[in-house]
């Protein structure tokens, strides 16, 4: 069954080649693009809003490794791309940054102490702009992300500058996530993939968009590249319909190559999974298209630049010392195979971090949220098992296997140089690909439009909103009053130990409203003509309205 | 003026200090940093224990605001810092005394006394068993085990090794002189580790093991030998180390304050390393000079010295050395 919205999109006017003259055809293509932008822009706006609210709710430097990445961003935006001789030490690379940036470490009075509110952090002065030595353990990382994110520090100062840097970072992530959602939206059967993509947008994914760290961009660009490639492969015979997808893949691939040196691995995994959903003929067909070839060539330039950076950094001036504990965790003699098995053993332990462990792993989302998302993930997995023919499941199971095996292989390779360093957030690009793959495996299954299906969807979406809002306010609680042995929600009102910009109350209300808006948009898309929250008048008012004429008549 | 992050009010003393230097001061600097930042919340310290020489080079090339050194600044070293620190260059002050003990891994050995001569024999390979006559002669009340002795040494050069070989070289039995690296011996029982910081784990895993280690690494983990410094045999402890430190000598020179542990002591434990910190006389701006001065003042204050003694098991230099050093720290200013 093809629904109205799908039918309208799969047979757009003028989309069949050759049935319209030149001008009209060009117009038709631009209409397709406009349709995509019509989806992309609202999704980008909504995701930007959600991420910005997380940015405001997360105290400065309450994000993993944020001090190092903030210092690196301020340095790169000031032209310090490469560490010079004598600037590399055991604890990191020395750069020259404004004093308020160099001193962001002073904000770190509350991480790892869950009972301590964030109010202990000193104010960040607006006028401490003398250049001073800053230390960053991200000194050898590719400067692309940092240059963009550091730009606000050239024109602003103090805490507003750091918030602005965070917002630039968040907008980058939001753009790639929105591009990924848009690519899925353009599939012939987009509903299940979009539902899966919504499930993959866990509280952790939104939280990770809130800090200065390329981790979130890496996840978002991996998701965009994967979804873009799927949309391109699906349209391998009509690639003129897939130009936004082609562009998305190109930009995301080049961005990934210039984010972190391991990011290309996620791109490779995404490409493998995407290709498994289609036939070899589809894959071959896309490389006969001129636009694909041009974008591939441009993306290759970006990839080559990213790879070249990695080789360049191998020749960076030697460090004067060894990395201290915390940066390097080499302890004892662990053989690579043992590290691999340990990682495989812990595969399910990381799921909690895919769902939500904010802060420096010291602000977990409530257990109820973990349970809800675990239910969604297991439900998705079980539903994939019902898909026939089995061939359609193959790509999903490969994606799950990659999620388990690839981080284990990488950790095993690093065990003798860095020790055990793996965290769940590092695997989120693969997690996102695996969850969306579930939706792609199910894409040919009919999307129920019966009232029962709508009721279930309504319950799940409202529950999802509650879970997102509960996770958000609980993380705020950790920073406003700390997580104590006994419940302390009331002290958030009476004696808050920290207040974010706009206050936690306003942020919570705004986040709840924003997440409800997202859910209602998704519901209206999944069930055209219906709304998430029924637009019926209140029963009491209705009863009163019914009674009034009778009463008036009696009085008359 | 504050940003929109709220937080506690802005203090005059604020900013980030970056320092490079000796690994020996890693523990004390951590203790000082924690206590200093607790008092002055808008401050932070980045310290990289990459070596005393690296620290001095970093200070002279604007890559550090102070350097933690294994010894006092020399005139030549001071000259190297004049481009960065102003015409007077940098100066150094003593900040801590790290005691070096002889750690043992043999449950049968309690209150065992060892002389310089015996230790020289053990570390040069001529004494290889715990029940050797030379050890039995000075420990008549102890039943010594008939086990092999396993001297454990680090192959990397270190100031701790230099202090140990200096202690041994006062006896003619030690012929290898003073050196930052242990001489190679024919003793098949000798165990080596790469880094000084690996010694504690190796001693723990080696029955019959013996090694020169700092008090912080020894803690309550190992039994230590009683040594003699010209008087009776002394057990290494925070108190005996403090006693020796108070008997040290202080000299004020153009390069800073020099502090030397006594050669002999009746009740003090005088085997140790004096840690120094080198500062510029002038810094580029007022905020930075205020910050560095605050650090130096805190390190030499009674609160600072109590912190390092309690948390890092180092002794304070003598009162005179501290007093002279404080005078120099007070002279730190800015070029503006």
C-alpha cells in the first residue's frame, strides 16, 4: 500500500526522464530539491533547537574532554594549525590562546562528583584576553572542525564566546543529522527508516551535540553519509532524483575524513551496510553518473587531505614526555586478543552509553529512560526478525556485527599504546547505522494506518517525549543540586546550587515543548491527516456547552 | 566583569599556570595544586613531569611559567633565561625534600640495619645473600633468611639514582662514583626496570628484592632498612626526614637560594633529593605575575608545606631556606 504522501513523492511531476521539455524538466528538478529543502529546513531547525537547549543545560566543560577541544579550537582559529618544535609535552601541545580559554580547566570542580552542583565553578571573565599558554591533548587532530568552531572566540569573549563555539558545533551536527533524515525521507518507502532514525536519536545523541568535541560531528556525518548513500543507491536508475543525496554523501565523506583519523572506518562500515541493501547492478550503476563521479572526485580530494593530515602528524615534532594517566591508560600487559575478547564481552555494557550517560560519564539518564529505549531497540530487532525474505535482514545483522566487532578490533589494536580507552560514545556512528538499518530492513513492510496502529504510535511517541524530557531534567538535576542518596527534586526549586542560562525551569519547559513538537510533526507525517494530541474540545467544556442551551431554554 | 555562566565572583588571582619539570615533584605539585586551586577557585595548573632539563628549556622558550628542577639553577642556566625573564633572568628556590629509602621485599627482615659498605656490596654484586657475614655482623639480633638478594634498579637516569650513588660513594667499597644511572654488574640476581616509577611494582613481585625508592612510593607498602648517617641507625620516616632537613645548610646566591642536606646527622634521615622551582623575576603582564607569585607564595607557605608533607610524603626545606626563598618570591613583578 502506498500512502498519499509517498505516492505524491514517488511520482513527482516531471520526474520521469524524457516526458517534459528542457525548461520544464529543470523546473521539475528544482521542485524536487525544494521539496527536500522543505523537509530539511524544519528538521534542521528542530534539531538545532533541541541541541541548543542541551548546550544551555550542560555547564561549561561538563562534557567529555571539552577543555582540550575548546583550547584547540581557539588556537586553530588563530592560525595555530601545527605544533611547532618544542611545543609538544607529555600532557599535550602548548598553544597561545586568550587567558579565559587557557583557564577553562578551572571550571572542572564538579565532574566525577555526582553530589556536587556546578555552582562551584568560577565566573569566566569577559576581559581576560591576554594570550597565554593553553594545553591541549587534541593538538595533533585535524584542524577542520576546530577552525569553524573556534571562530566565535575571535569576535567574542568569556562564557558567551564558549557558548557560541558550542552552538556552532551543535549547528554542524544538526545540519548533518537533518541531511540524513532528509535522505531517508526521499526513499520510496521512508516511514520505517524514519521511525528507526528517530529511535536512534537517543538522549545521548542530543547531549553529545552540546559540547565542543568532534565526537558529535563524527556521529552525525556518519549517519548522513550512510543515509545519503542508501538514497543514492535506491535511485541508481534515476540519479537525477538523488542529487541532494549525492551531495550529502560527498560532503559527509569529506567531513568525516577530516574529523578524526578513525572516522573513515565508520564511513567504510556505512558503505558496506548500505551496499548490502541493494544489488550489485545498483552499485555499479551509480558510478556511471557524471554527477556522482564529480562529487566522488571532490570528496576524494577531501578524503586525501584528511589522510594526508594523519600522515603529516606522524612526522610532527616529538613530544618531550609521555602522556600521563588519563590520556594514556596503559596498565600492565594485556594482549591484543585479550583486549578484543574483553570488548566483545562488554558489547552490551555499552548500550547504556548509547542511550544516555551525560557529562563526564557522571550524569546517567534515569533507569526508566534506559528501560524505555532498551524496549524500543529490542522491539525493533524482533520486528526485523519477522522480515521476509531473509535476504532483507542480512544488511541489518551485518551492521549489528560491525557494531560489536569493529570497536573491539580497534581497541585491541590500541591496547599497547593507549590502554583501555573505549567508551560507548565512540561506537555511536555504528550504533546509529545499525538502528537505521533495522528500519531499512523493514521498509517494504506496510506501515499500519488502522486506529490501533495510530494508538500504539501515539503512546510510544508521547512516552518517547516523556523519556527525553525526563532524561533532560534529570541531567539538569545533577548539575543544579547534585544527585544525592535521597530524592532532592524539591531543592531544585528551593536552593538550586547552580542555574543555567534562562534557568533550569525555562529550559525544561522549552525542551519539553520542542520535543513534543518534533513528535507531533513525526506523527502527522506517519499518519497524514491525524495529530499526535487529539484536537477535541475538553470534555467538561463540551458538556457545559451542551448543557447551556438547555439551561438557557429552561430559564427562558 | 563576568560572563553569563554565573559562578563564583571573579578573583584578582586567576588564570592558568603551565609548568614543566622533574617527575620527582609530580606528587608534591599535585598536592600544592589541589590545595591552591581549592583556595583560589579561578586558577588551574597544568604540570607535565617531562624532566628537569625539559622544564628549564621550556621556561627559557616561553613554554612554561615555572620549571620544577632537580637542582639549583646555575649561572649559565640563568643566563639562558634572560631573553624571557628580563635582565636578571630566572631564580630558583628549594621547595621540597624527597627522602630516598631502601625498600625490602622479604617478610623475615624487620628492623634490618645496612651500612653504606654493605649496600655498596649488594648493588655492586659482591654480596648476594641475605645471610652474608657482612649483614649478619651488623644485625646480630636478627635471624637472617638464607635467600638470594635481588637488587632492583631502573635503567633510566634519575636524580634518585644520583642521590643513592652519592650516598654509596662516601664509602670506598663503592667504586663507580656518583651517577644518574646505575652501573652494570655481573650479578645475575640484579633485576632492571625501565622507569623509576616501575620500581615499586617490581619490588612487590620480586622475593628478596631491594631498591632505592622515594618515601611516597614506599609508603606503608614495604619494610625499609635502617641507615646510618654518622650517628646511630635511623629509620626513614616523615619525622626523621624533617629532622635532617632542619639541619641542612642554606645559601643565598644571585641564582637563588641553595639548600643542602647535611652529610651527617645523629637522628635525622639525610638521604634525599632537594626539589627546586625556577621562576622568572619578571612576567609579561600583571595578571600572570600575580598568578605566579601566588603559586610560589602558597608553595612556601605553611599550608602549602603541610599539604605536600601530608599528601606527597616530602619534607620541608629548613625554616631559613623557606624564609630566604619567600623574600625572592616577593620580588616577582611584571614588565608593564
